[in-house]
C-alpha cells in the first residue's frame, strides 16, 4: 500500500537542490547586472553599451553622421547597434546560465 514512500527522501533532496539552484540563479542575476557589452555600427559611427539587465548605459553618435546623412541612415545604424548589443548580452546570459545549470537548458531562463 505505501510502496512509494521510500522515495520521499529523494523528494526532499530534489527540493533542496532546487532551492540551491534558485539561490545561485539570483546571484547570477546580480552579477549579470554588472556585465557590459559594446556594439557598434557604421564603422564605429554609432556605439552602444548595454548592461546584463538590458539597460542602455551609453549611446554615442559621431557628429559627422548627424550633420552629413539623412535621418533614415542614422535610424538604421542605431537599430543595428542596439540589436547587436542585445544579441551579445543574450549570448552572454545563455553562456552564464549553462555554466550554472551544468549545460542543461531550462526553458524561460534566458
């Protein structure tokens, strides 16, 4: 009748492990907040720095492009730099998460 009760100890161990992973993930989030990545577009005419929290920390635009180009060109370069910065920080977050989980990808934890 109570054959499965022998596994209750395993459940306790799993819960303890899950709590440890959760704590390590919180620590990782804090460390990622300090991470910075940089991306450029237009040969460096637009430069962006983004944090591990996906916040734009710096945005530099070469005055030459403002004075010389059509607004659409600047818009395109801004989009390219922002998208590249986001891609780079996403890659960094994925790498750090894989380190934390021992290579196991957890859905929704990017």
